[in-house]
């Protein structure tokens, strides 16, 4: 069970890292794809990271 929680925490970290990358790309001028697409991607990655983080915390407590 410990390896499963470790993998879930790692996936959560990767999602949040991707979110930070997209948010930093929003600050650059003349970036492609458009900023609305980057915002949607960052939101989706943050939501996925949050879900995986909650599941990992639940598994680590049991």
C-alpha cells in the first residue's frame, strides 16, 4: 500500500508542476497556444493534482 501512495503523491506532484509551468507560460508575451487554452490546461491539471492528492492522503491514513 505504501508504494501505491508514493506513486499517487508523485502523480499529484507532476500535475502541480505542470500547472506551474502553464501559469508561468501565461506571463510570457507572444506565447502559443493562446492564453485561454493555457488557463484551461492549468485548471485541468490543478484539478487532477488535487484529486490525486486527496486520494493519496486518504490511502496514507488507512
